[in-house]
């Protein structure tokens, strides 16, 4: 079967997920996660890609990325994945694949869903019941976006910057978003979108993108999300 061609549009944010093969661990400790971020930082610079949010879980990663050129997110992920596998296999005296096939990607409609997707990513450890609050999990962008702690790989998106005119007010407003219950409808839509490589967007936006770029996204799954999907 022919693989779906990726249409990674320039200057549009994408929610990217990559999982360990058979959902096995791709990180065993903080050293592994630090190495992954170091490699990621290098390729963000090489390909001029901005990272707005991330979380590193034991067996998968979530990234929220915007690229200035079409298709370079694929190059970034390919090189990142290859270099990290080389490190991982050498450290743990193993051979073979680490990742569960190609990464998943979902275009994010900026105005309607960007902050929802960013929160979704940073709430992942809470949904996994690892911590009671995202501030308690070290390996995520929450500390930059909500607490103002510098993380070199993070580049704030203009939607995030528009939360307030000053950094202090912006942090306060962003933290307030996490005091609200995450809408179940958004949760299901984001999960379904990443599973099927469908945009997190309104139908009118999808139609606009389809017409403008002559892209076929397929059909959105209207059913319940896959059990255990994050």
C-alpha cells in the first residue's frame, strides 16, 4: 500500500507525536531525555523550525512545531530520530528500530485550537496520572510557558504572546487556563486528529486548506477515541 504523502505546510503549527516501537520505552532516565532535547535543539536550528510546546514521556513524545519552509518538519524528525536511535542503541547495547514507524502529525488551526493543543501536550503527564499538576513534571514546556523558566528549545507562538502585553500577565493568564477543566470535546478531537493525521480545525478551515493547497486529508473519524490514546 502506498504511504500517505505528507503535506507539511510552511508557517502552520503541527502537533507531532512519535512513539516507541510496540509502545516500548524510548527514554529510561533523565540522561536520555536530555540527550533527545540536545539533538532536537540542533536540528531546530539547522532547519529553522520553531518548537512551541513539548513533553517527553517514557515511551513517546509530543511536539508542537512550526516550520518556515514546506516539508522541513519531516527532515527534522528523520534526522532527530536517526541520531537519537544511534545514541540509544549504543548506550543500551542494542540493535534495531526504536520508533513505531513514521511519526504522526496533525495541522493545528491557529486561532481556534493552538492553545488547546499546547495545553493538551503539557497536560499529558497529568492524564497519565504521573503527577497531579503539570508543574510537577520536569520534562515539558510548561515550565517555560507557564512559569517563565527559560528552555532553550522553546520559541513562543504569537497566539501565546497575545495572551497579554507583559510577560508577568502572560504567565498569569496562561496558568489560569490550567485551572479550567480541559473540554472533553477538544480532548477527543485532538486525539482523533493525531491518530488519523487530520487537522485539529473547524470544517470550514479544513475546506479552505484543501482548496488552497489541493490537499486531501481523508475523513475525520466521528467515533470514540482509541482507548488509551494520548
